[in-house]
C-alpha cells in the first residue's frame, strides 16, 4: 500500500469535502443537479488521474465471480432482513414510514414500468451510486487517514452518513434505513478486499427485490 504525502492527503480531504457538499446541496437544499452523475464523473476522472486507473476503486475483474456474487447476495439478504426486522420497527417508534421514490407507486402489475425501474436501479443506483459513494468518496476518506485499516472503516462510517443524506427525500426513517444500507455496502467493500463489484451487485439485488415487491404488491 503506497504511502501518501501530506499534500495528497490534503487534496483528498478537499475532494471529500466538495463531494459531501454536493450531496447536501442537492438532496437537502436542491441548489445543484443530482449529485450521483457528478460524483460518478468526478470519481472516474480523479481515480484515473491520481491513482493510475479505475482498478484503484476495485473496479477490476474479480478473482472469483462465484465468491463475488455469493458475497453480494449475502450482503443484500442481510440488508433486507435488517431493514424489515430491525430498522423499520425501530424508526416507526419515532417517525412516519419512509417515503418511496416518486413513481414507484405505478409499478404494481405493470410489466413495462417495472422493467424501466429495473433499468434505472441497475444503472443509476447500482453503478452510479456505488462508483460515486463507495468507489470514490470512501477511498478519498480513507486517503485522509493514510489508507490504514482504521481509515477505511472510518470512511465507511462517513460515507454511510452521506448516503443517508443522499436519500433525504425519504424522510428520517428512510435516511436511517439508507444509512444502514450504506454501512453494510461499505463494510462489504472493505471485507471483500475493496471489490466494488460486490457493492454494485448487492445494490442491484437489493433494489431488484424492491421493484419485485412493488410489482407484486408485497410492500402494500
């Protein structure tokens, strides 16, 4: 693991602060366009120029696709179970239920609408959010701490909070639930040896379950 100079660490802090400001500016104050495409592009450019390539974020061919898929499935299952059995009952004591994304109420029984949403979750959410949040911001947060193990886990926590704010429209319950999802996805990223495919696939599996549940009316 290469050592980072103080200048590199400070530059990473600047990138992290700018990225965080974009998350808040769009989701809380609505003063800039959606942050996901911006972070996506910034991350790809930054990691290409500063780290030599996109493999630095874990976007490389996995040693084992089977292990990668199983890890992603386990992460997705844990996220769904924790949301259903722990987070939702707990947040229901304090706040109204999470607000669903606009338009998902039209999925029930409509095949073409469901397929359109599957396209969105596998591109914008699975690839876009994971490259922007886990691939980019988490690594820049870890840079600030010198890329130590503790720095990566601190990055998981910081980016999970940002991910919660990235779903501000869902209300307090939804932000807590999304923050929990960010913790699990970030944890999976670190535990898998920074294999970003685990996060991309897990995110896609989670949202595919949500679309499927909406289509069949299981969430009503």
